C-alpha cells in the first residue's frame, strides 16, 4: 500500500462511521413503543453527548408517542401502548346528613352486636330473634337448614346474590306444628350476601357467608313472643282452674263442705246442692224457685226415729237469689211446703263427707 493511499482509506472509514447511525435509524420502525420510550430518551442523550464532543451526530430520534400520561410518567415504569378506559364499578357514595349518618350508625351497631347464638337440641344453633343480625355460614357441596317458627308461613324470599346462592323451601311436621325450612346452598366459597324472608308473622334479615369447609347444618331462632305465649297460657290455665273451682256465687269449692244428703219427697224445687263454709249453710234451689212458693226451713234435733223426724227448731235464714243462706251449720234440717196431708217434705242430713 502506497503512502498516498493511507489518508484516502482513513477518510473513507470516517465517512462510513458517520453514516452507520443514519442507516440503522432508517431500518428501525417508524413508531417507538411506549415501553421503549426510556431507551429512546437514553439514545437521544447519548447522541447529544456525541455531538457535544464534536463527533458526527446521528439523525434525530422520532417524537415520543403520546400515551396520555403526564410528562415524565414513562420513566416510572413500562406502560402498554394503549391504556383501556377506566371502568366505574361502584358509584360514589351519596352525601349523608346528620340524621342519616346516625341511622347508619344505629344499623351498624345492631349488625355487629355480640349476641352469641345458643345451642339447641339436636345440634341446632339458635339466635334470639331481633337481638342482632343472624349469620348462616355454609360451604359448597353442603346444605344449611334454616328453620322458622312452627306454623309460620313464608310470603316472599329475596337474596342479594340469587345467582350464586340457591334458596329452596322444605316442610316438616303437620297441623299447628308444621314448620317451614329454608334450604341454603352456595355454589362457591368466599361469598357474602344477605337474605330477606317475609312471613305471616315477621320479617327476617339474615347474613349469608360461604367458606371452603365450615358450615352450620341447622339454624333456628328463639322468639321473645314464645315466652309471652307461655305466660299467657299459664295465666289462662290458672284462670280456668280458678273458675272451675269457684261457684257462680263466688265461693271457692276447695273451702266448702258438700257432705249433705237429701231424702224424702222429690218436688220440682228440690235443692240442687247443700254445702257449708264452716260458718253458714247454703241451700241452692233450681232457678225456677222464683216462680213457685218457697218451702219453709226448720232445723231438726237428733231425737228423731224411723217414725218421726224429731223436734223442730227455728233457724235464721234469708233468701239470696235462688239460695237459702242459713246463719249456722246444719246437721239435720227439713224443707216443708204445703199443709196437712198434702205437705211435701225434703230432709237434709249432714254425713260429714266433703
């Protein structure tokens, strides 16, 4: 190689080196993806550095693609070329005034009140109705049975997530003890929803939760009105018993002695019963006594025999309604109606039995 050809080769090499960046840029894509924007910025910086050193500068880098982000946001991390539009899943909350905020607080207190359920017979978990928000925990492939009050009839059932929660009815018992059951089944775990049941007696608000394994087979309620019904039935029984042991005149039969026997004739006014309270003797006649002549009453001593009734004694008595009230306890007495051979006599004898 001659001495003159060396400078020429050097000049050709410089020209080729200067043209390489432009040739590489011509073969690159026209649009720079946003995820490469950081590299493009770095290339511009390197090019600028080369220019400042007096080296040949490459062709200008293309303008960055507008991705809709703020300036400098591309440096925070790579982003897709086109961002999807924002999806509004939940509408913003409506503003609440002081009254509405207080109502929400009261509802939250009721939902979160720690009223523990009570164990019932046969594994039933029982909530006190109205004390708190009851929760039914169920699992996929399992059945949760929610029993209502016997005799209660369901009018309507509403569930927040009717796609993934299945609610079906069932009935047990008969007559007044017929019980409606709600069969609850979730199709997946990790679900939280609510159940509203309207019946002919009340409205139930129930929280539904599904887990992978935990579940409550039987759920029921204790009702405050059941206790009230029991006390009402108790008072009715006591009142019925008192009425059964009390005469229409007000005396309690438990304090009376009915140990009297009736003998002699059988007139239409023959007493229905004779009894004593230990101080007075009561002779009760049929109510028709008010339409006939009332018989006379005399006391008899114990001197009588088969052929005579014994001597008679005058006793003090008065008529109240259809009863004679005698101011002493009679051992033997006689009721007499009529005169002469047409007299009608009924003898009253106390035998001592109650």
